[in-house]
């Protein structure tokens, strides 16, 4: 890196479920890295999206939405989110302009009081409210913490996101480019493939099969120069959920497979043959060994 003034650093994105953290990350990175769904708790690991420009590289850590844990998986997600705050150069606390400050926000604010790094208050979804209401929305938070800056944005439409990036670059330390310029995530492809399949399960089965789904990518094999063969198990907790995911005459599973395959082909730039199976593993979310099998490892928190 020839530029002695090159900036680089790590930035955590934190906030209640459904405030648009993954949407923001995907907008900044310009590709689908974090899965998006309006089911709370879709992001389970610290997904890193990487923004690279000639001036700077920002590695974003998208933390799971903070909530009170009800299972071992919930506990893992909680620790995962909080540990991200101790290893970054700045924190984006994302809140939704469409919702009043609530207990979830207060819980995060308490934790952020222990953080020494600059914290930006990012008010998302401004496209859904009257601009005249913004000062009132911001007033709910502005005295809670010594924010470096308050930045209203629409992650979906991209309003003001570039200004947020520029504000971040200003406060980042000088440093090396950690990742190649064309790399957008540090997760192995298997992880991102599993996330894409899981997103489609959420999207299509919505209410019926919420969080009791994991995806285990069992093999990724290159058949030839242009074709990749992928096998994966969709793990559920109950036989009834298996029935819902397979659907009448296998229709639902086929639909999940088709939509996931299209995303995976865009990610890998190759033709993909995707084989999906559905397995019932009772109470997998409360079994430590199972959590490890499905990618939730202790080193992640």
C-alpha cells in the first residue's frame, strides 16, 4: 500500500432486531453478505462485510440483534454481539425512525456506556417518516450517550449512507488494507451459502418455521470449470416443521432451492447444482455439540 495516509479499521453495527443493520451492511458492501428477512434474529454470527476504496478499508461486524436469551443459541448470540464491541475502532448504534425508544434500546445503551470507542447514532428508515418528525425522534436518544455524531439514513434507499462512510473514515486510524480490494466478506463461502439457503427458508415459510432452522452445507464440489455441486441439510426441531419446508409434493423445498441457487450463482459466478435435504434434530438449539456442528463455535464470542 503506497498511500501513507491510508485508513483502515473495524466497525461494529449494533441495534435491536429489525432496525435494518443487515440492509445497511449490504448497501455499503454492494452485495448480499448478511441475510435479510423481517423475522427477528436472522443474523447469528458476526458477519463481516468489507468496504474498500482508494482511501480506506472498513471491516464491518454485523452483530446479532440484542435480546434477552431464551435458549443456548440465544445465549450464544448475546455473547457474540457484546464481544464484538470490545475489538473495534467505532460503533454504529442503529435505531429505527419508525419505532419509539424501548427496553431493547436501553439495554444496548447500558452496554455501550462501557465502550471507549466513538459511537455514532444511526437513525435508519428515515424514508418512512415525515422529515419534520426527525428532531423529536433523535431527542429520545441524544442525551443517552456522548455520541460522536447523529446520522439519519435510509439503508434501503442509500440516503446519506455515503456521508456516514466519510464520517467513519475521518476517525479511523492509518493502517494497512487487510483484505484484497475485491473481497466483500471474510466468511468462508460455505457459511455464506448456508446463510443464503436459511434466508430463503425464512422468506418462504415465515411464520411457521421461525428460528428453529439451521443449515449444514455438507459438500461444495467443483464438477468442471463452470459447474459447482452443493449439498446441504436444512435442520429443524420438529417433524411438523419438516413437512412445512418440504411442502405439498416437495413444492416448497423446490422453491427454496431455486431461489437460493440463484443467489449462490450470483455469489460464486458459476452454474450451481443444489441438493437440499431436511433433517429433524429435536432441540438442536439447546445442545452445545449441535451448535458447534452447525457453525456456532466458542471462538466466535
